């Protein structure tokens, strides 16, 4: 029954993905110029890359005359920034980076790849140092590659690269703009215009269109869909190991739970989010999801139809392969899997040791204990009945039932056949094994005499 439930939920998993992925609505064209406005907001990561890729393709297919990227981001991941920058500079549609908030770090780099940069009052651009996962400066190799990328982006539109380099290297001294001596360059709108890093300063989108001589243009905004919002969240390299940890731990606990309960739902939901996000972002194909489903089925078959581990190994291999081919980075997914395995092992040990005594998970595993402190004993030795005389209630051949002192006991004869109704005497009692011998003739008379004397 549990196999069919898991297969049923796997089918729902696939169906939900199909239903949630809806293609963007087609928009009708208009007269005159056509301007597409695409937001570049929040953290720069692979989900944003997927959204921008879809948005730029939509603008190109619609025959857009201009693309405006409204930038407001604190930065993000270098690999995603590099891919987004390639999308921006490789489109044949003229582009403008309209900085409406902060364009820091990766945001500054992306903006430099547009044909023009226009800033709103009170905004900033710069501070583009590369840092590692712990918040420290990246190693020399990564820093050198990033500086080369910043230089290339600046030179793309004939901007002086020294300012781009000062945004990423705190040793470059441009004291008149506050850079050097441990400070990275961050430009205000007026400073950016002075050094040629901004073509204009405008208050709003209407003024931007006037600057572009497109005030009569049809403006279309591309909005991020709900599915793309999920994709932006779950494709974050920090979120991936969390989802995999929840997914693997939930499924492990589900194996010890009758039916399909809370652990299984949590685990399946986490894995659903992982694959759904990567599918929407364009990193995973249906082959990854099908391979994952095959892996789950193989593991379930191994649990309920042991095959000396063959099906289990194949199932685990299929699941790992599905995770690898759905990921945008081999190193990232391998690290995430290692983290998930470690978390699952540690959490499982803690759960099975402590969580069974309290909380709603008490029903997940067997918690009964049989220890002497609670009055449990394995077998009670009945030395008190040795020598007692009783009656065989059933035929003893050699085991059966006897009545001793008004108590029915399971007994075994000393070795012979004893008929029902015969008198028997207990000759030994070790644990649950009570051995009796038939009493007849002089032994029976002697026993009766002893009882009368008592």
C-alpha cells in the first residue's frame, strides 16, 4: 500500500509542475517605437538570469526598438552577473541601464555592459569587490578575473577603465572621489557624469523617455511571474543545500512512519521546489525529473522487495544524476549534496535518540521500552512451584498444559508421553520452561501423605 501511495504522490509531483509552468502571455504590437522595461532587482543570482533571458527574448521577438533595464540591486553572485552581462551586451536591441536605486557590485558590472547609463537622483553605482562565502576578500585568482571583467565592461562603451577598476580594487587611489586607502569607488549621479560613467540624470521614466527621444513610444513592462519568483528563491546557492537537506531527511523519516505523513510531505515539498525552480529557470529538463522519479521508485522497491542493495544503489545513483544534470554548477550541487547528507545523518541520529520521547513525532517510530526500572523482566523464574503436584489438562507430547495450584501453565514432560488427566510433578523451572514428570504409584501416595501432614 505504501508503495502505491509514494507512486501516487510522485505522479502528483509531476502534474503540479506541468500545471504551474505557464508560458508568458503574448502582447500585441503598437504603432511607432516600442520600448521594453525590464527590472533588475534584488540579488543577482541564476533565477534573475533566467528571468532576464526570457524578457530579452520576448523584447527581441516583439521587435522592440529599445530595452531599458531598471537597476536596483545590492549585487550578488559573480557567475550569474557574468551571464547576465553577456545577455545585455549581445542583444541587437539598443539598451539603457536606468539606475533607480543602488547599482552596487554585480549591479554596477551589469550596468556597464549596457549601451548607455542613466541615473536617478540619490542613487549610487560602484563598490564591486569580490568576496567569498565567508564575507572575506576573494583569492587573487578570482580577484584578477573580476578586475579583467570590469575593465572589459568599461572599455565596451569607451569609458575610462580606471574608475571601474577602482570600484573593485581598494588599492587604486582616486582620492577626489573617496577611493583608495582601503575604500572602493562608489559614484553618485553627478560624479558618474563627470567621469563619463553616466550619460544623463533624470527623475523618472517619463524623463528618461524624453532623453531617449521616445516619449511617444509604446512602453511594455515585463513582470516576473509567480513561477519565476519561486525559481529565483530556490536556485539561490544558499537555499539549495537547505532544500536538499529537508528533502532527504523527510524521506528518511518517512520510511519509519506508517502511511504518508508529515516527514514525507515536507521532504517531497522541498524536492518539488528544487526541481520546479530549476525547471522554470531553464537549468533542468524533464529528463532530470523523470530520472529522479525512477530513482525514488527503485529505492521504494529496495525497501519493500530487498535485492541485496542492487536496486537501492541504482536508485541513489539515479537521484544523484538527476540533481547533477538539473544544476547550473557541478561544484555547487556536489557541495550541496555533501551538506545534505551530513545534515541528514546528524539530524536522524538526534531524532531517533531524543525526538521519540516528545512532540508530534512520537508516532513515527516505536518508543516503548522494556527496562527493569519500569518493572519489565524477560522471564520470571518459578522456583516456588518446584515439587508441586498438578494435573495434565491436555496430552503432554511432550508439551502441553497443566493445572498447578489453580493456575494454568504451559509445561513440557521430562521426555515421555503423558495422558490427559494424569497427575504430574514439577521437577524444574528455568525461565519460561517448566518440566514435569508423571506421578504414579508410591510417589503419588507419598505426596498425598506429605500434603496431609502439612
